[in-house]
């Protein structure tokens, strides 16, 4: 899946990517908006910047994100 700027997403699971940090577990289930998408899919270095509601902006691996309708 290719994410686009302004798209609403959910951090729905822990990522299998090595960039996943333990503090990110607290964000599972939180919704946010893509602020800086990356066009490379399934690339370990291709993190997507997400602004989480009430939590700030973070870069997440793509495999932990899913679109929210």
C-alpha cells in the first residue's frame, strides 16, 4: 500500500521492522494523519511520518499502519 499525505491511519500492531522501539507499543490503536509519506513500500528504511492525535509526530515503519476510513 502506498500512503499519501493527509491520509488517516491507525497504528494497528507492533512492527516486525528493526526500527520499532519499545516506547512505540504505547501508540498501538491510536489514529493519526500521514504528514510525510514515503513512496518505497516494504523498505526497512522507508519510515512514514505520522502525526498522532494528542501525542505528537513520529516516524513509523509501514507494516504497522493501516488506513482508517
